[in-house]
C-alpha cells in the first residue's frame, strides 16, 4: 500500500483542502493550508498547536466549554 494519507491512517479521511485551523486556547483562526496538518502549526499568539475546525478534537473542546 502506498504511503500517504490513506496509507498512514487507514480508514481516516481528511477534511479536504478548505476550512480553517483554530487555536483551542485563544481562538486564533487561519485558513487551512493543503497538505499541512493543522496540528503541525502553532498559534502566533500563544504558541499552542492548532486544530482543524470541525474535527473530533474541536467538537470535544466545544462540548467542554458549553
């Protein structure tokens, strides 16, 4: 099986090229860059790892803050 998104994480699909990366701590938001996972990027304001808007991690954080 070739390496890559499907090869490295079988059964997981990406969220596509559009969307946003957000900071779970301060709320900073930036456009998602294709082929760059949000978690590999850092918030310029507080240094936290960014997460993909709408991802499972994002949904868990939203539930906690309600």
